[in-house]
């Protein structure tokens, strides 16, 4: 089964390709660092925290999938399924909780693998994700009824209490 679907936008295909490129270092470099060259040294308590954070991120993603039956790698409004705004569960706290779990996992994997250099590709993934978030919110605000109101209700994109810039309905507004 391919990640790329025929009806995927060029934007989603580009993001998928960037994500795949950023994941390659997670497959190759930890072994070189930890086993071969010893570039990083992570104390075991931090390694344990990383493992716990991976589990927490995975739990959050699974919770999102329970609450949001519209979750998909393709950014689209699923009109044929009567797509609607989800504002319960983790969506009551942040607008993109699946991405929150993904970000947590990417950084936590580096700690869990005793690989501090993993923060570099994780940061690149977060930067590309922030671009995708902005484009996704613009599309949802334009095409999904009630999404702009949801943006006003749930102020934070990824992490509760963290400063964001709100791009819903084309309005730029700062919140803290």
C-alpha cells in the first residue's frame, strides 16, 4: 500500500517526500553514533524519559484516531462522509494533536536511542510540519464549515499554552 494516493495534492506529496527524507537519518545514524563512533552520550535517566515520551506520543496519536474518524495523511475535506469539525478529546486542547504526538515522538526517539544528533532531523521535520500546518489551516478554514469558529475556541495549534500565530480565515492574530 502506497502512501501516495492518486487524489493527493502536490503539497501533500511534497510533505510526504520531505518526511521520508528526514526519516532516513533516524534509520542509519543512531547505529553509527551509539555503536560505532560514540558521538552522543545520553544518561540513562534521559533515555528512560525518551522511552516514556515515545509511549505518550503513540498513545496520543492512537487517541486522536479514536476521536477523529476523518484523520488522514491527505489534507482534504471528506464531504462524502459528512466531514465535520472535531472538538472533543485531545482536540479540545490543541487543533492538531496528532502532529503533537508526532513531534513528541521524533524528539523522544533521539533520547531513547541515546542519539542527541537526532534533534537536527527532528527539528527539520517540525519546520516542514509548521509549513504544512499553515497550509492545512487555510484550506480547512476555507472549506470546512465551523473550522474558523473552532480556531477561535481552541487557540493553540500543537501545545497548550504555547504562543501561536492564528492563520484561520486569513486573519493573522497573536495569542499567548
